[in-house]
């Protein structure tokens, strides 16, 4: 009975039955109560006959194609005047199953969702390089170290700067890396040693490789460069000359890079050639090799923000941070093999 009781057909058939009911009631001269009962019986009989005829037609012709499932309800309601009327109640259509599984309301037509009510977007997780730490990780490491050091007593505390002490510079490292053929040349080694001696005021040492390095052609135990470490008053003298003389002589200098700090607040930078160092201008005619320098400024800070604050307080100029390059990924075997 459900598939043929559409709204339009039901109203038309019910109206035909009610017309016959009203004509029968108007021609009779019985009391009002009896007329109401008779009218109700005739209306019910007409409605049943109409439904039976429509059902028979549906069985013969077959059910119509269901366009959409409906939850509508229609009631026959008696009025105070003795007549009857149809009451149509639309049903609430449920939202699709996909929407319900996504967490939306089951009833459509509700309050529209504004941008403030939308669920917060999850932040994209940044992939760190091996050994890299974020600032919260650095401060957490310092807090754990402080708690561990304070739990020790007297002579059991390790030697070295403590997190609660005043931050200061500890040493400056300058080194020159040479390839295997360059390090095997005695004239180049003597040139680099003399240059570092003039820059630092201390006699440098020749460094030998601790293990094999293929890109530089180093073998274990062979000469690979020259290095020097500066402490104390000579260190502060070099930092003053670095800030006032050496850095302004760098071509297209726009300030130091704040990204050049490691996890412990130590600053590292490099020079491409010997031009920034005024002490080496006298050796330009006897130069065998144009090389670069690696410079490291070490301090007692334990985090990057503390190291940056210490160097800014000393007077070093810093520029804008550079965007970090994405870590290189190894190519798959399919991409590496020749076509």
C-alpha cells in the first residue's frame, strides 16, 4: 500500500469520496449526530473502495519506479463542523550515512557552521635532520641536566660550565681543510701554517686524518689540514678584530646568519678565501694556494637562543635567517639504475 499512496493521488481520491459523503448528508433529514456517524461511515467506505481499486490497478500495471523514499504521513481529521480534512505531516529526512560518520548533525537545515566553529587544522609536523633539536627540546635537555647536576654532591660534579653560570665564550677554533694532493705539498702546508700563525698569534698544528674520507681523498694517518685553538685574552682580541676589521672586509656582507648555531649555542661560519684577513695582505705575492677557512666560536651556552643573545650582546651583526633546505633523500634503485 505504501508505493501507490502518493500525495497527489491520495488527495484526489479522498476528495471524490468526501463529495459523495457531503451530498448524502445534505439530502438526509436525520439528526446531526446520526448524520455525522453516517457521513463518517460513508467516508471510510469510499476511502477503502478507492484504496482497493488503486491497489488492484497497481498489481495489474506494476509498481511505479520509486523516485525517492519518503517518510511523509497523511491523516484524515474530523472538523467541528462535521466535515473531514486531510492533515499532511512531512517527515524529517535523515542525512547521508557518510555525513553522519563524519560527525555532522543528523538533521539537515540546522545552524550553518561558521569558520570559528570549524575544527582546528592540525599543524604540519616538521621532519628534523639527524641530531637536530627544536628549542623546546633544547630547554628540556638543559632542565634535565640541571636537575641531575644538583643531585650530585661535592667532588662528584663533573668539570666544566654549568647551566646556571653566566654565559661566556670559551674558545675559538680556526682550521683549514686540504685535499690529499694539497696536504702532500710541503710548500702549501708551510703557507697555511704561516697564515694561521699571523691570524691567531699562536703556532698552529698539522692535523692528520683519523679515518678514511673518500670525497677529500684522505687516508687514515695522512695529513689533511691545519688547525689552531685560541683561549683567554688572545681569544677576545681575535673576536674584537673579527667584529671590527675582518667582517667588514667580506664582499657583499649582509650580516651573520642566525641559522649557523648548533644545538648547544656554538656558532660556525666559513670564509671562501684570504681576502678578509688584513694580516695576510703581505703574503699575497708568495701565495701557493687560495683556500678557505672554517671558524668556530664556542661558548658555555646550552641552547641556540642563549648563544644568539650572547653574540648580539658582544656586538656581532646578524641578518635575516635563511630558509633551511629540505633534507636530501636517497634515490630509489629504479631511479639510480641506467635506462
